[in-house]
C-alpha cells in the first residue's frame, strides 16, 4: 500500500483552520444555534465535569457507540477511538495504547480504582474487565498522574459499570443480549437484572463467551508466502481461541444523603497464545500437538463503595472506595502442563472530599493507598523475586470560575516503597503538578489548555527482571539504578458544537526526562544485538541464540501529535432521515534524544464516516486509512498500512421494553491487517472480513 507520510499532520492542520471558521465568520452563537446534548459526566473526574468542561483531553464511549464497539478485549473495543490503539496479542489479550504509551504508563480502572491484575506486566496478559459489562468507558488522553498516580503518566481508561447501585430503582431493570461473530465463530450471552426492596438495591450480571481460532486473510506468518508455505495452512490463526465467563453480585443501601454498597465480581478466562510454542527441547511441532501455550486466568474482586452528602461543616461530599482482589493465572505449555504461575493480591483504597465553595473556588482533596503483593513462580518467571509494592498519595484539585473562563490547579505527592524478597529494596517520591484553563468563547466554542509535570516511579518488572520473557521473545534485565521518570506535557484543545457543525482538535507535546525503556545489549562488542539462550547465556559453537537480550535503562524522550474530528449534518432530519458526515484522524511520534525512534508507535490514521438515522433505524459506514509504519526503532520490522471499512445497521423496537437488533460488518475489504502496536504482528494478523449479529432486550 502506498504511504502518505504527511497527510496526518496536514489533516490536523486543516481541521484546526476549519474549526475556527464559524467563530470568525459570524457573531457569537445564540442558544438556538447550538446542538443540545445530554450531559455526560466523566466519573473519573473528581470534580464531576463533562467532556466539554474539562481542561484536559477526555472522551466518553457510551450508548449506541459503545454497543457497536464492544468486543472480546478492552483494547479491541477502544481501537480506533481517537488517540487509542490496541496492543493485540491474539484473540484473548488486548490492552489500550494511548498516544503511543502502554504498559505501566496507562492505568486501566474499574469504576475509578485499579483492575489489580497483571495486564501491565506483559502484552499477553489480558485486562480483567469484560467490555460487555461497561455502561460507559472514559479515556483520559495524556498524563493523569495527578488524579490516579504515577501509573497514569500516559493516560487512563476508566470502565464504568453499575455493579454497585447508587440509588433504588422504581421497577425491575432487566437486560439480556447475545452476539455472534463470524471472525472466530464467537458466541456470547450476557445479561443483568436490578431490583429494589425498600432502601436496598440489588444488582446481578453475568456473561459467557466462546470463540474458536480466528479466521484471517492469508498466512499468519508475514513471510510464509515468500517462503513457499503450503496454501492449506492459510486462513486461520492457530491457538487464538478464548473461553470467558464473568459474573457479579452487588447490593447497596441508599438514602437521601448517599449510599453504601458492596459487590463481588469473578472473572475467569482461558485463551490461547498464537505463535508461541516454547523453546524447550522437543518444542515446535511437539508443542503444537500438545495444544500450544495458553493462559488460565481467575480473579475474584471485592468492592466497597460509599458516598455521603454534607458529612461535615465545610464539606459538600465525601466519597470513598476500597477494593481487594485475589488474582492468579497459570501459563500452560500444553494441556495438563502448568508452567509459570503469576499471583497478584492487592488492596486499593481512595477517599475524596469536596469542600464547600469559597466564592468562585471549589475543589477536591483526597488520599489514595495501594498495597500489592506480586509473585511469579516457574522456569519462565522473568520477574525473579516476590515484590510488595506500597503506594501512598495525597492529592488536591481546585477550580476557580471567572465568568466564561475556568482555571484549574492541582498537585499530588506520592510515596512508593518496593520490598523484594531476596533483592535490594527501593523507595521513591513522585510529584505531579498541573495547571489548566477552559474558556467558553461562545455557547458553541470551547478552548482548553493544560500543562503538567508528572513523575512515575519504576515498577517491579523494570527493577527486578532477570529472566526469559517468551511472550516478547526477550531476555529481560532490570536495573536497581533506575530513578523516577518525569513527563512535561502541554495539551491544547478546541471544541465546536454548532447547529450543523461539530468537531474538536487536540494537539500535544510531551518531553520525558529519564524515560525508562528496554535497550538492546551488545555484550561481546560485535556490533549486533545479542541473542541469548533461555538461561541468558551467549550461544556456544554451533548453537543459536533465541531471545533478544535487553536491559531497562533511561534516556530523555519526546512525544508529539494530535487528534482531530470534524463533522457536519449534511441532510437535516426529514423524510429521508438525517445524514451526517465526519472526517477524523490522529498522529503521534516518539523518539529518544538523538533521534532514535521508539518501538510500536501507532501509525498515522485518517478516516471518513457517514451516519444515517430515521426513526427506529440507524446505520453507519466508516473507512479508516492507516499509514505504513516506517519510522522504526532498531531491529523493528516495518508494517504495511491498510484500509479498514466497517458498517453498522441497528434497529430498535419499543414494546414492553426495547428490542435492539444489530448487523455489523468489519474489515469488509478483507485486508491483511497487522497492528504495528502488537508485539506479535508478524505472526498474528487481525481478523479478515467478518459479520457480527447481535440482539439485546432491555426492560427499564
């Protein structure tokens, strides 16, 4: 596919100029010149503001858009949202990548508190949240350490569920849904029920999903066709099946001043790891005959949440939550052959207090505590010692209103102590400061800017790794000499919501001091990166190294880019329905000082979408062009761009409840799609052309 390396930045610049035109060409909009939107509160914002009122880039996926996007993993669900990509590791694992950042720099939350899994440790570990349970998904693009700690230095994804009711319901709230996905013969069944008995409200939900191996366009191995592989081996991504079950029960007591509730959630999944037989003697075909590598994951999560209005003089709201989990997953080398066992037992607590307004000043201050015991046991445990991590944070966010202008300032101090069994302990102090402004230029036009300096403490794998990490084909060496890294960020955003025209633009630049990354090692000074055995030794005569030797180190780095969307209602609501057209795009670059590119940076994407609605019918068509990935890190392979065409048709019938029927087409051009953000892109492409059928009945 032909690459157009300049079209992403040009698109962003064009949309910036276009979005300014209405404000410059006509007087300030009157109330009837703006589109009325249902207010969407960003629950991850302690000041409970909406998308347009925030000083930092934030987006919310909910309603019909969420129904259309929901997929087997959180990364796949959010892939294609502006500024967000997927670190896909086959059908069973996919974590969000925000503006080129992932792993320990992107914090994934379940209702405002951490998932407490080990998904940030390795890309083959899935996030322990089932996307079909989400009521809305909030994405904070850029540093959010001020709000959620140093693990959010690259962004936050907050999945909001209704597991703990916040108020009694007047009648039984019930839903039941099913979905079929032809890409892997996926069969899903999910549902929930809520009911009340006086001041007590109850919630029950459950979901089950089974998928076979993924159907793909062509060969799984990118080089197979050139090497003359047997055509009969094409069309399937072996060992990419999934088997997932989740369930939750919640109960709360609600009164006129607040609520107190508790819930227990269980998440169980088994999924294959494509292309990753082990390197043991007798591996390869033997491992394939044994069924291949797979993960068996179990997490039980206990939540306690509450909120109280006017608890004390000077306080308008007190909100608190505590979550405890028991997490375990086993990496099997084949059926009945358990390998490495990962456990992660953790407790996280958060307390927020909103103070009474002092003139035009309002704000929130709080405390957050995390206590985590992590251990990996087995021959392939690359984090070689058990580690206890304790984080204690104090934070404050204040907002001051000056007519159409809102000013924000905040700070956070964090203490991180890591205690290792059999290795040196480390402790860190991390500080985050932020300033922001949101200016309502007109009723339709908003301008926002934020600047922040955020610090992140190294995590256990960066400090204590010393072993083979087969998922990424590396032998990882941690470093106890690592210090905190600092992200100095500025974000500028513009939002326009007019009667017929809508859009937004966000531009950002982030300069990292002491950015932590994996550097290649050349221990024998032969000018090439070392390939070593599973024991970390250089191969002897007649032997070949299998794993790339890397060590965690630090250097300054720079990231820059932006996201833009511009839409227009081209045919107002009428006999032919309402038609709207939008164009969108995002781009990001990341490199170390000196010009060396960083790996797995999301390629530039641009697209166009057409939406139609008439009564109970809705349809959309979207085409996304993804550029070739050619600005590569050392030893990184290029990735061809592709054209991704998708379509959705929805029909909603209101009877005693609402019956929703959906037909969806994905990758309708049947392109070979390899995600540059994936560690295994060269051996595991995404699904070929697929058809998705879903049905939901809701009674509310």
